[in-house]
């Protein structure tokens, strides 16, 4: 799972900025009516008032009034990093309908500022880790992770990583003039559910999950 020490320096900086938001997010979530939280975020609510959502293919439970986060299968508390991302999602969500329109990281708010760094530690890293035969490796990994084909590049797959946050991984075959490359894309509505800092982390984690699945 996501660990703050496992990311390059740029993401560690973003983690340091994201983590302090947990206490503020919990305070703000206490002021939101449960039905509005469900409507805005796409999470569900259990009969006992607990909220449930899926984050990277794993269920998490968020229990008011303190909005503590626990793994749905074991009841264990996840890392503060995962808690920060989930609570930031809940407090940012405004109910905007996901668009299905894909944009590059640079198209996100302030994305141009971080685009070069994101390409290095997320997209270039993914194409390196997929190695030779990367096109088939991406297809194999995407199928294992339940990705849905998208008609972009030589192979592309979309993934729902949070109830209303969809990312896509795309592979572009190289030729004698240009090397193969990968792109990680975002719906143009993603910033209604997560700040750009957090979306960068989600994109990096998706790349890592795909590389891991490709290795079997």
C-alpha cells in the first residue's frame, strides 16, 4: 500500500503537505450532513452510520463522529498516508458528475508546474518497469486489476481508484525515432474530488500497482 517513505522526494514533499490536513478534514466532515456526504462523494452508509468506500480495490470504513478510517476486511487502521487521502477525498468531493473526458496531468489545476516531475516518477518509471514487451505487460496487468479498455494509444485502460475518481494508463509503442512511453491520464472532473497534490500521488500509485501486477 502507499507508504510515505516509498516515494521520490517530490512526493514526500506532497505527503508532508497533505498529512496535516487530516485533523482539519475531520473537523469539516463533522459539519456535513451524512446524506450530503454520500451524495457528494459516492460512498455508501451502513445502518450504524459508518461510511464505506473503495480505495484502490480495497474497502475502507470511515466511522463518525471522529471519522476514523479502518480497513474493511481486517478492521485495522491503515497508514496515516492512506487516511489523509481518503479524508481529503471526502472533504473535497462536491458531487460533480464524472465526465469520462481524459486529460494529461498538466491539464489539472497547477498541473503544468508539476508535470515534468510527474512524468519522471510516474510515467517514465512505469514504462521502464514494464520493460520489453511493455504493451502486452500493460494489457496483462490491466486485466488482472479489472481495468476497462479505453480507445487511446496502442493500449489504454481506465481504473476507478475512488468512487468518483477515474484514472487511465495508456501505452504508446515506439519506433526507430521515438521510444515507447506511457501516460497516466485523469478525468477532467478529478479536481472536484482531490487536489492536484493528491492526484499526483494517486497516479504514481496506479503506476506502481500496474508494474506489480505485470510481474505476476
